[in-house]
C-alpha cells in the first residue's frame, strides 16, 4: 500500500489536503490498541509531505519514498567507484536528515541520527569530504534553529560524545517521570502517555480541569525536554485544539488558547499554510481581540452573555443585570457595542440581544417619545374637563409615558424583531397600518367625534410602535437624508426643508379638520413618516404596485408601473369624491388621496430624496428672500461652494 493509499487521497502537492487526510485517518485509529497502525500512518504522512514538496506524480509507479532511495543506491553501486559510493551514501543520509528536520518529524530521534552521521563523517579518509559534509550539516542546523546540537560536530572524541549522549538520555528519563500537577501520578505516567491522554481528550472535546492540568504540564516542559519531544507535543496537540468548535463564550476553552499563546507567542505573527495551524491561528486572533474584555468580565456573566446568541428564552431582569456589569467595564461604548466585540453568532433574532439593543438605542427614540408624550397629553386633555384638571392630566401622561418608554417599548420591539419571520410580520404591519390610517381618514365625517378620537389614538400608538421597530431594525446607512451635505450649511438647508414640509403637511390636515375634527391632524404622520424614513417604508411602494412579481420586470419597470398604478388609484379617488360624495365630506376624501399619493415619496432612495430636498430648499429660500437681494446672493454662493465640494469628493 502506498503512502497516498494509506492516507486515502490522490497524489497532490497541497500540504493542507495531506494534513486533513492524516487527521481524518488518525481519528479512525485507537493509538493505545493499534500502535503499529499509528506508526504506519505517520510514516505515510512524512512520505506524502516529502513527495509533495520534492517530487512530481504524473505517471509515477514507485510505491514509496524509500524505494526511490534504494534504486538510487543500486544504480550508484553499479556505476560508481567505492569513494563515490561513500560520498553518495553520505549525500543520501544528509538529504534524509534534512527532510525529517524540515517537516519536524515527531518520531525522528534527531540527536541519535546526528551522532551516527558524525561518526560516518569522521571515519571518512578524505578530510576535505568530511569537512564539506560537516559544514553542510552545521548550516542546516543553523537554518532550523538547532544550535543546541552543534556540540556533536565540534567534539573531537566520538566516545565522549556517546558518553555525553548517554548522560543526557538518563537525565531525560528521570525528567519524564516528574509531574508538576497533583492530578498526574509521577510514578506511573510519562510525557508520551500524558500526551496521548490529552490528545484523545481534546479530540473528544473534553476541556475539563483534569485535561487542562495535563495540557498545562506538557506545555510547561518546553525548555526541559529534547527538541523531538517539543515538536511532538506541539504537532499532536495543535490539530485537536483547533478542531474544537465553540458557538458560545466558553472560559473553559479560552484558558487553553491563552496558555497556547503564552507558550508559542510568535505563532500569531507567522503565516503557516497548514490547515490546522491556520484554523488555530484564526481562533487565537478572535480570542486575543476579546482578551481584555474577557479578563474584566466575571465568570458568572459568561452564562448571561451566552443567552444573547441563538434561540434563547427572554430574561429581561438578567439582561438588566448584565447591562449594568458591561457599563462598568467600558463607559466609552454602549452595551451593544461591547457585546458586538465578542462576535456572538445568531444575535439578529435573539430576544435578549434585541432587548439590550433597544435599551442602548434609547436616545434614538427621543423624537418619537416626545411625540408620544405630547399626543398622549392632548388626548387625555380632551377627555378630562380642562378646568383645574391640568395637574391630573399631567400625572396620567407621566405615568403612561414612563410605563411605555421604559417598559413596553423595549419589550414590544424585542417581541416583534425577535420573531423568526419578523420580516414577513413587519411587511403585514406596514400594510395594515397604512390601510387603517387611510380608512380612518376617509370615514372621519361619518364617525362620532369621540369614537374617531379613540380610534385615531389607537392608530397613533401603533404608529409609534412601528416607528420604534423600524428605527431599531434599520442599518446605519438607511434613511440618511443628510448624505448630500458637502458643506456645513447644507445640513441646515436640508433640515429647514424637512421642517418646512412637515409644517406644511400638518397645516393641510389642520385646515381640513378645523373646526370640528382637530384630531384629524394625527394623519399627517403618514406623509411625514415617509419623508423621514423613506427606505424603511419602501416596501409599501411595491405592495401597491401591480403584477410586480413578474420575473421579466426590471427594477425601473417595477417603479414606473407602481407609479402608474398609484396615480390611477388617486384619479379614481378624486373622481369618486367629486361625483358621488357630498361636498362637506370631499375634503376628507382629498386628504385620504393625499395620504395615498404620499407613497410616491418612498419611491425615492434616501440619496435622491436628500439631493432633491436640498436643491428645492435652496431655490425656495432664494425666491422667498428675493426682495432682500443680498440673501439670494449669499445662498447662491453657498450653493456654488457645495457643488465644488461635491466635485472634489466625487473625483477623489
């Protein structure tokens, strides 16, 4: 059986594939009961690695690396004189030494082999040849940081070398039986036995205290054991340590990584094409990026952090405790920013994570919360007799606002966004919210004022909840209406435009509802929401299109078709209102038509809307201040400066 057949792969020069095949076959072997199989597998790995580096495989019929050496020796015996044969033998042995040193063969006794090689050099009668090979082996040792073995070739007395070697061997045998951990019995276990135990435990994902104690003992022996055993320890532990998969924060596993990094600190900065080396290096990089935070975090909070990943039960009180602890760790970052540094997986639908995200985004909801407090105050003020009841109204408003803002809002956001099908639910929410507002606006003159007010307030509450959810779900680059600001004044111009448009829409609805339906002003929220959050409400633009599901339609065709359908429906509403609705009810139908037409705002991207709003505001302000002469000139100057800044940014 060839080395490639034993590894179960085709000949290749990919060292990573060879290592993966070796690891796969190693799992199928019980090293305690099948030591011979393990030795054969290891020999196959060495041969395959050597062939991958030095040989080609096309049309090659040789069974293994040693047959190549045997053929070379046989050929040389037939065609060379004794001196050449001796030189060739030394050359082959040097190549063999180089091969085992380069691949860091854990089964290769480097000290013993170097002594034998030195003995053969010494007995060579040609001193120039001896000197040549001695210089080559010394260079090889220097290149591979094996200066500790220089003494073998510097000593002149081979017997002294052998005696020194025997003393070292005896010393090592004594050291192997010493254990620094109480869990390891020094009189019964040696390093090879402990290494096998730890390796098997790690392959079985056993990261208990006993395994760690033995792991710690092995790595602590790095400066007290021969190089061959150092290589063996590192090589045999690296693969199972890298193979352990973790999806949560596990301090039990992190201590293994921390100790490995302390023992081999240079590995993190050195690229190694080996599969397991790369995998372990990736895990070490991830661990080190979290190291400072992990050290500050109490061990009992690791369990709480693990509740932020995947599908876990909702624990609001425990999350508040975790939030308090994380805020103490770093005051410069929000709770969610700290959590994100741990690179937890599957957080986007986790209730606990979304709850903390909602709490951390409190200041983002400021405008929405102020709006809620204001409308709630007006609503209860209209229900309670205004004479001497303003204090009662304020107390009711404060209590309800406190309960909603600090308790209900984060919980509702969490429940909606934490649902596995939240995108589908949010799409339905958007559609029914819009249709209910449209219908309530249309039915205003036919509903009793008190009933209309209660229904409208209920619709307003659903609007506040929807805005909070959309704001929390939006990516950092959604709805950026200030992205067309190229100089400082552009920001002021866009904000003036937004405020002016909002006041205009509020005025339109106020005029229509005056004097009997002042509560009608609430429906101006629909176009205002579209104006401030165009991309969050964009699904509505497509919902009210026609036949948009056709795979033959391009994006622009969908947009044009949707615009056409919306205009057709507007024409139908205005025609129906004009011909069949009594004149006293026509304004409310026209207002409903304005609500439907406002969907067109969401057809714009935030970038196009921002740019359009900026230039329209500049033009409107120039016209409004035309009589002053000086203000239009100033505005034109700033508009030119903005245009020049835009050109510079785009060119860079």
